[in-house]
C-alpha cells in the first residue's frame, strides 16, 4: 500500500512538471481549458476584440491614405486654378493686343489640360476619385467612417471653367469670375477633406489605444509568470527526485519482505 501511495505521488509530480514545462515552452499560463476555463474564455474574447481592433486600424489608415491622395489631387487642381486666376488678371492689361492675349490663352489651355489630367488620373486602388460623387466607407467593427468624394469634373464644368477665354477682352470679367468660383469650391472640398483626415486619424488613435489596453489585459490573464514558474519547476524537480528515491526504497523493501516470506 505504501508503494502504491509513493507511485501516486510520483505520477502526480511528473504530471505537474510536464505541465510546467509546457507553460515555460509556450510562455503562457493557460494552454488549455484545464489550466483556467474562465480565464481562457475571457482571453479568447479579448483576442477576438484585439483582432477586430487591428483590422479596424488598418481600415481607417487606408481611409487616411485615400483622403490624402484625394487632397493631393485637389491641391494640384487648386495650384493650376491659381495660375489661371493670375493669367485672367494679366489679360486685363490694356497694353496687350490680340497676339499677347492669344499667348496667354495658350498658357491657360495648358493649365486646363493639367486640370483635366489630374481629374482623369487621380485614383486609389483603381478607383477614380474625381469623376463621381459618393461616400467611401471604412468599417471599424462596431461603426464606420466615410470620406465624401465629389464629381470635381462636373463641378468645374458647371462653373464654365473649361470655357475659359482670354482672347476676348469683353469676356475677361466672366473668365475671372469663373476661375475664382472654382477656386472657392475646390478650397471648400480641401477643407472638408482635411477635417475628414483629422477625424480618421483621431479614430485610429482611439482604436489603437483600445487594442493596447485589451492586449495588456489578455497578457495579465494568460501570460506566464516566469519567475514563479521556474521556482515551481525547481521545487518540483526536488520533489520528483525525492519521490523517485522513496519509490525505489519502497520497492526494495517490498522485495526483501517477499524474499523473507518465501524463504
């Protein structure tokens, strides 16, 4: 009976050491439900939340990248509009004749071509940004953020920008008014886009702080206390050696008793 008890203690000690070795190898206190069923459930829920936050952060920063591309396109259009504005004022110089105004018109046509090129070529991941109005939405798990894009081509066309004419002195006032209206509209779009970028970056910061907090909480639940685990392992090794020694002595004593009885 004594040998049986010694073997039971020995088996329990070996099982405990195996479990400790697994924890040290994985650096996790919880490797199965047997280690801490409630803790494992909480850790799994936190892991799900963390994964959601990580993807949400990536989504939002994709939104930031798109908004910046959109704003860069608007900036390029705005710069060309500023040059058109300058040309419209310059064309009002009374000493200019038809040839000088025609030269200014050629410069204006080049600037208008630049604007059309920006409208046609500004895209993000194959999506054109200036040829249609709508919202581009980025999910964050429990909510979403949107960037409003405008049909800039239609906006400028409605302002008669592409009918910009510097060759007719009687139309200079109209040309100047149209380009200034276009500048005001594009400036408004840039202001809205800047506000959206700030909102996206603020949201990403909040989501990332939530992810960090949940990661720390999960770590406290499932990560292994190495110092304690190593200490437990050392103590377990001592107990294991003692159990082996006691079990061996027990077997020797049993064998001696059987020999005596048999003799």
